[in-house]
């Protein structure tokens, strides 16, 4: 039978109570509704237990306030997110980040039972028109608020979900639609990669963007890629984790890296290397073997392949800034060069690192008809995601296919 823990005076300590040997102070450990470990301290055991009682009372008051319909939208969101035990760390962090940034200090302070459909609609218009949010960002906020209110519906706190139908109304009234993420054309992606390869300023990015464009991996999967995930002999890459970059503490927007599983179960996969990817990784390995490997450590993981000049791994924002610098420099030089050569310039449009994943998938769909193979390589959880891209590519290649048919079949 396990013995009870006792303090220096022989008093039995309750679960969660500890007396520190360093200074004799007492502390009580508990987990808040968001799953975060919290501590309360006291100089003596009696004071600690008084604070414990107050904590328990506050927690029960929060439950009573929710049940009595006195909870705010913030209270309900905190309750909702605490129930999502199956969310990936990066997904959960993303939800909390979006809510805290756009909702908590404003709309989140409204009393839950007082929120009406028109309140939500007015708030969404405010985010679009006053704060200039993109529709995709508003959609992300809606995807957090809708299940938050739905939880209150299921708990019989409110009768209807006031967010139902709001996004459809916004799109109808504003004529706005989600921004369609277009892939780079073959000419544009070649211009981008060739410019990097020939640039004395940006050539250091070439291996990174070769792997990003040549695998179709998510940005978090590439920045977190380690040498132990790469088999140069078998020419395969094992995607078994991703790197997230989100705020980790309340009251601050400072971001930190954290290792997470890939976005979905389908994201765990082994990718064969294309020749260009193999050559980029082999060259990078030979270079690092001479100059030294990365010493960066994140959550106990090390051996990262791609790092910046400070020795830390790249964060997605830094990658997007690099992309912008590259295509702006290319376009400026290309306009002058094309004018001198009396031709139209090849202009690279604005794009982000995720467009490279979309570009890879588009090129893959143009050359592969088995959508299950495409889904497996891309790590799509749903075949619908793959089919959406495949259908878009098919639409673009209809005319080309019919032109080829006309040229190759003399049927008229």
C-alpha cells in the first residue's frame, strides 16, 4: 500500500500538494479548463488550503454561471476548447490564437444568451469592413464560434445557434468568396527556381525551396525535417512530425516552435524522392558534413536540415518574407531584361509557401490520373481535397486535350 506524502512536520498532504525542500514553501498543482498546468503558492499549509478552497469555489461558480445562462461567449469558448482532447497541438494552438486575437477582447465579452443572429452578422461585417480581414480569416473565426455556440445549444443553455447561416449571408450580401489559391504556372515556377539558383543573394535558399516544391510537403513538415527522417540510400523521406510556430503563453503574441504530429493521420507518410530533391539533399548533406550540422534543439529533437544564419530553424513567416523578396527582385530585373530583349516579361505573382504545395499538387495532377496515389503523396485526409485540385487541373487541360485529340485522330 502506498504511503501518504507528508510535510516536514509530519502532516499528510492532499493530492496536488507539495512542500518544496529548497525553501519549505507549499504549492498546489492543478490543471485549468484549457489543459494547462497551474500552481498556487503559500508560506504555510493552512493558507495554501484556504486558497485551494477559493479556487474550487471559483471553478464551481463558473459552472453555475454557465448553467444559469450568465456565461459570456469567452466562458463558453474556454469550455468548448477544454473538451477537444483529440485535437492536434498545432490545431488547438491555432484555434486559441485566432480566438484570442480577434474575439476575446471584443465580441467574446458579450453575454452568451443575449447574442442574436444580427449581432453575429454585424460583428462579421465589422471584421471585414473595419478591420479589413480577408474572407478566409473570417471563415476561420466562424469555424471557432459556430461549434462554441453549438455546445451551448447541446447543453440546453440556448435554443438556437446564432451563427447558423451567417457566413452564407455575408457572402451573398458582399459578393465575396474565398480566395482561390492558384498554382504557379510552369513558366513562373521555373523562373522562380532559376532566379534563386543564379542569384548570389538568394542561392542559399535553393535546397530548401527545391525540397518544398519537389515534395509538396506542408511548410511545417519541411522546416521540421531532420537528417534521421531522410534515407539518401533508399531515396525516401519519412514525414512523421511537423513543426508549429504559435504563441505558447497567455497574454503574449510571442511565438515559439513546438513539435507536433502532422495535420492528419494521413499526413504520416513516406515519400520517394524525385531526382532534383535527392540531389538537393545530398548536396546539402555534403556541405554540412564539411561545415557542421545544426545544433538546434526543439522539444528534444535535433538534427534539423534547414536553418537560418543564426542556427535556428525557419519559421513560416520568415519563409514567406524570403519568397516576397525573391519574386520582387526577379520581377524588377525581368521587366528591364524583357524590355531590352523586346519580349513580354515573365512576372511571378504574389504567393506564399503554401502555394508551392498547391503548385506541386497541380503538376502532379497534370501527370498522374490515379487520385488515390495523389492523395497518398499529398497526405490529404479526404479524397475530396484531392479531387477539388484534380478537377481544377482537369478543367484547365480540357482544351489542350481536345486539341491533342484533333491533331492525333483524323476522324473528320
